[in-house]
């Protein structure tokens, strides 16, 4: 969401918000990210709550010069409001990270689980040297959660972005959509074949639903579309990652994650 | 002249004039940078997709339905906001007496410091006042919001009007006003509609026990069937009440020392005489807080049930001791620091936010310093439960889906094995005795 934090009223529908101190400090810290790498847009992505401290995530998006989909870079900070780039997580342990249910502690060096990796140097003649195993730290878990939520949940209304003939994404003058699930699409590189075909044939230039639609997500009931009592502020929530919200009003839209970073893996059993 | 000329050059669906209109409209709408190169492409696309500029509703906009919908909603909102001032129903009446209702708008400011946002708190507050008047409920407060799949529930807690009759209840159900049914809860999905507040029904111990074993995501419809294994006897409103009661019983917190155990009956508590709510510094750690409510026992009630007919030869006192030994009470007024989750992790997290400097008070003769810091305690067992304390205001709220934090994956209990039927015995022919030969009579 935008760092003017005007959109916090949408997040209040799930009962989360940022207090005054957080808003002021985050705004300054996020603007500072631009000193190192100039993005087209720097947005506040969300807050992952931990027991002792919370993590704040910011996202920089670069549209110009990117073919087919803008570049997204993530930054994290703890309560000291000093943003650093979010490192990549070790992919071998991704599936184990998926099933964790304990809350984040807030200490980013905290070891979530120990890995038994031995790295042997093969060109050493006598005794293979072993590097100490690099355990899966909480920072990697954070990185994994952020990537998962962004991939599985990040969504925008149809008609908000357009693909230019040079295959760049630009934002359009957005006029609002009807509150139906089919009017939302994923904000990621299209993975489904029909959308990839559209883009390959260049037909996507003329359509506004050229990204993966939310309707095709399985299980389909993971999306919950609700409006507040004015029926104008619409939030689209994900039930597998509770805390994720895409919000949309007539003229504004955006998304954010405010939660504890734990996936609701039992979702299929709850229906 | 030119227009008619162009209109004469026709295809089956449209004519050239129409087509040029459509192409130009599309180009204007899309505004591509290299429209010149793409002109033929656009023409081809418009022909194949059948775009027509006068039927243009690219965004599925429905602007007009929105405006009429708006008017209906504005009417309802006005009605809600004005009703309590003018009295219930359309005629203005004298303002009726209502029970105590905490000022939600002020508390919302405290919750914002905790990171909990209450949307539309003024409307909720008005809806609660209306509830208090119409149902004559006292001690009403906003309990929280339980999120569900289609619509969210706003929950209010209070004590219902004593004139409500429940009829005959089975003996193991604790009657209204005692045990798990002490407080009444109302749920509503649409705060603009004051008739929507539904009182949640009384629950049985069986329902509490089953709710401990299942994990269910609410749909937003109070009358929905709850289909789980083990079977839950009741509708969604019963399960909702059961979850609310479980959450409340295990998480209401008060500062240490506000209540003391009653002598002679250690399960009852009394308010400490001459107690003043402590200042900021005395409540900064988990040790300074304690539980207020009793725990729900394993049997699903707050107090053990002594059946009216005891087995022979057993004294009532001994029987009571036996039951209590089997299903022991937990101590009342436990400290929060002793609570632990099953995997030995802490069950609460406490934070201090806000401005924590001590200010000298305005009046020169008091010694108490003023501190505007906010103490936040969040539960890790029932994520979403928050207690805030600042400047002598203590308040509690729940915002969540109604789930307990679990350390293991949830597997629904397997239904019991259906045993195979015994194979039928093969049919045998009926034994046919030969016709009886009458015995010869002896002379």
C-alpha cells in the first residue's frame, strides 16, 4: 500500500492497523530506500508480527524497462525501522518452512530448525573440510513467507494495469469494478497456460484480464470477498494466509499483509 | 454526405463508418505510444472482438446501480445514527435508560496503539446502544469481531433482560446466569440493520466438548449446519457461542490484586476492598496480571454436576470429592506468567508502546505521575485476543477467526469403522417331522 497510509481504513476491516509511531517512522524509512536504488514505486507491503518484535516489509517496484512483468524487490526491517534487502531463502527447506506453526520470535537470527548440511570440498586431498552447517534462520523463514504470500495472494483488480506494446506494465486510470471474484487477478508473472498464450500472441495488449485470474485458484473458497457497511470499501481476503487483504474502493486499490506469518494449512479440512 | 458514403460500405455486422468509430475510440482509450505502427493491429482486433464504442462498459462499471445502492445505505446509516437520539421506532420518544456501555470511540484510540483497528467504530457504538435499549441488556460491551467466509460477525457481550424464559432445560445444561451461560452474547452481521442482532443460544457441555475437537471456519450464516466429525449437535450459532465462551473463560485478565479469593470457598472471588487501579509502572510485566474467570472443566461445565440420584452407599461428600479428583478445578486468579502452550512456549506477549514518560500531574498536591503509555497484552493461545491498559482504562477485544493456536496439523477424527455385516447363514430347508403317530393307548 501507499506510504501515505490513507488506505489503512481498509485494513481495519480485519482488525489491524498501524499506530502513529509506526506510520511516521515507516514513512521516513521507506523513503530512505530510494537512496540506494531508484524504483518507480516504493510501497509498504505489510507487517509480520512476532512475539518480541515485529517485522516490517517494504516492496520496491520497477516498471520501466522490464519485459512482461515489473521487477519486485523486498526489504525488511525490525523495530529499528532500518530497511535492508530481504535475502533469498534456502529452497531445499521450503517445504519444511511451509508447515511451521510457531509464531515468529522477532529475533531474525533465531534458528528455526537445524539443517544437516555438510559441504565437502572435493579438491582437498586428505580430509574433506566441512563448513559448519548453515541453519535455517528466522530471516529465511520471513523471506519464504513473504515470497509465498506475494506469489499466492497478491492480486489487483482487473482493468487497473495495462500491457503496453513493448510489454511493460503501466497503471491506468482506474474506475472501479463490480465486487465479484472474477474481477481480480494475480499480480505476478502469469503461470497459467491460457494467460501465457494471450501474452505470446500479443492479444493481451487489448484485454484487461491478461494475468492469472483468482477464480482459477484451487481451492476456490480460499478467497473471501466482503464489503463494509457502506458497501463501497471492498476487501478481498485470503483464508489460507489470514491477514492478507486486497482492498479496492472506486478509485483506489492496493494490497497488504498484516498477520503473524503462519499459513493456515488446515484450510482444506475446515470447509 | 461522407457519412452516408461510409455507411454504405458494409459487412455483415457493421459498416465502415461504425468500424472507424470503434477503432478510433479504442485507440483513444488505450493510448499506446506507437499507435501509428499498431493501427492495423487495432483494426484487426476490433473486427475480431466486435468492440463497439456505444456499448462500451469496459470496467463492468455499473455506475448507476452504485448510486442507487448508495442512497439506500445512506438512509440506513442516518437512521442508525439518529435513532438512539430520537428514541426507538420512528416517533421521537424520551431517551430511555440504557445500561452502561463503554465508549468505543475512546477505546478505539487505545487499540490503535496496539495495532488493532476497529473500522466504523462509531457505527458499532450506535448499534450497541440501540441493542441496549431494545433488548434491555445491561453491562453491554463490544466483545469483538469474528471473521467468517462470507460475512463477519460483530459480537456484543452483556447480561440479558431477566424476564427471558428458557423453558425446561436438561439437567446438565447450566441455566442462564450461571456457569458457561453467565453472560449473553449477541451476534450481528450487518450493523446498519438493528433488527439483525440475534442472541446466541444457551449451550450444553456436550457442545463445548465437541467444539474443543474440531476446527471450523464460520460461514457468516447463523443457521448454517456444522458438518464435522465428531458430529456437532447444533447450528453455527451454537458453535459460535461455544467458541466465544471458551475464549472469554480462558483469557479475561485483570491487574493483580483487584480481586481476592474468598475465604472458605477458594473458588469464589471478591473485589478487594479499597482497591485503586495501579499506575503504569506496576503493570509492566506478566506477573502483574491474573486470570479473572474460571476454566471450563473437562466435562464442559464450570461447576461439577452432582446427579440427584447417587449410587447406593456413596455419601454425597465423597462422591463430590471423587468427581473433583477426576476432573480437577484449576486455581482461580492464576498469574499469567505461569501459562504455557503445549510446546512450552509462552502463552502471552506483553508490549509497551506509546509515550512512556512520566509527567507531573496538573494538580500540585497529588503525587501520582501521569503516564500515557499503553500496555498491550496479546494472547498466543487464542491469536487475536488483545487487552489494553492505559491511564486507568482497561479494555479487551477479540478480532480473529475463532481458532485456537495449534502446534500440530489438524486432522479430522476418522469416523468409526463401519463393521461389515455378518454374512447371512445359508438357508436350510425347514425341518419337516414325519406326521406324528399317535401313541397307542394302554389299556
